């Protein structure tokens, strides 16, 4: 089912926001990239290149991308440019990645040195943004020989983990260095609840960074212990169904539901962590992917259901985005959103890597 579903999804995919370069598209790009790397099936590379090429001008600059917007979400699709440059050698892809790197060079930072989530969210660090920006910075630094860019990314994620650590094995969705936001604790600056997808972004960032820099450097950066502890806590919170709750740690919260995009992220991260030697979590990751296949990829033609459309902190003139458990349960639930489908592709790619030696393929 997954091969056919992913192929049809990629064939029909249109830019998520109709034009602007955005992280939702980047989720699909990363999923296609990893499917190609895991399977060697040319179709996934062809889908990736077709979709990305349609978003670039003749010089390789992303159409609809404004570096001066200083939106860390918009950095994620740049990982596809680095991958395409490595595969093809075409300079335009690296030119586009360098342009995104220019955003990072001037991106506003907190006093602790962390990128603001967006210019419109001053002094705020969100777990989402760690995935959106820091693996790209490391990949760009490696592609261009800029070691300082890699070092800075590692310092940022280490500091962000300190600032968002809730002291209970999990991490807060957001941190306000200025303590100005209504959702921020006036003492700690942290938001109050644990949104599963925010933790999914975080743990995907961590396992991707381990793969990029290696375990020894991860240890030297002080990240290994936090990564393995978080992975273990995520496994502990997995539901008997194989899925995870939207508000991940509140099992008795009325209306709390098992959410698909976070489950796909955890399925990817746990399987990848096992491959990288960060704990024996393959069974939990495989069980999560199986649960999604069994209960969330449904219908004919197939649909991937149970995805929280969006969630954030403050902004948009809304007082509802207050970071409370009730808020995270109030957002719409949809099907086939790229924030779920991209991670599902990634999880399937990791499953394929685990079974490659036996010749197993993606389910048809």
C-alpha cells in the first residue's frame, strides 16, 4: 500500500501554500530523498527533482522565498537542495542552499545565541525550529567546508535543550527568552504542555544530527545523554495501540486523541536511532509504523488520516494559542497533510533500510 500511496501522493502534489517556499513542502522533499536513499528506486529521486525544480528560478533561487522574512520554517526545504547538488553536481542547487544560508547568517538570535523562531516571534525558541534550521545548517557547513556553521548549530541545539527541559523527561514546545508571551511561565519562560509533534520535530532533529556528525562528536557536544533519555521516554509513553497521544503525557485528559504525524515522526526516529546505535528501539518504531498502516492509512484510494493540521504559540492575534493542553486538542484534524505524509515516508525508508539485506521492499 505505501509504495502506491507515496507514488500517487508525489505525482499529485502541489506547493502547499500555492507559491511561497515553505517547510510543509520540505517535509515531502525530505521523505522522497530518504525513500530514494533507502530503496535505490529512481522514481523517488525523479519526484523530488521535479518538485524542487518547479520551485527554482534559472539561478537556483527558490521562488517565493524571502530571506529577510527570517522565518526558520523556510529553511527546511534547503536540505533537498544540498542533496540534489550532491547527486547531480549542478551548481544552481548549491546556489539556492547558499542563499538560505545567508538568512541564517543574519537571522535574529536570543541572548543565549539561539535563532528566533521567526522575526514575527521575537526572542522565542520552538522545538519545531530546531528541526527546521539546524540539520540544514550542519549539512550546508559540511557541503561548503564551513566548520563554524556546524559548531554553531551544535551549540544552539545543546542550549535549546537546556532552556526547554521541563525536568520530567520531556521538553516544552516553546521558550520565551523575554518572558513577554502570555503562554510563557514568568520564571522559566517555557510553555506549559507537551505537544507530541513538537517532540517529534525535536527527536527527528537529534537523530538526523547524529547521522550527520557521528556519535563521537555528538557525545563531545553533550547531546548523547539527552538524546538517549528522550528516546527512552518516548518509548515509555507509547500507547498499547502503537500510537502516541496529541498531548503526549496526559493519558486521562478528556478528548486527548492518538495523533498520526507525531507517531510517524517517532516511528522514523526510533528506527533510525536503533540503526545508529542509540538504543534498542527498533521494535517500538516498527510497531508504530505497523499501527499507522493498520489504522490510519485507509480507503481506496488510500488516505493518511488523523493528522493535526497545525499548532503554534501566540501570534495571529489569537489568545487561543496559549500552549495549554486544551488548546492542542482544539486544532483541526485532517488527512494527507505533508506534515504527516513526509515523516511517514521517512519512517518507511528506515523500515526499508532495516530489511534491505533480506530483499524486503515497501508494501505494494
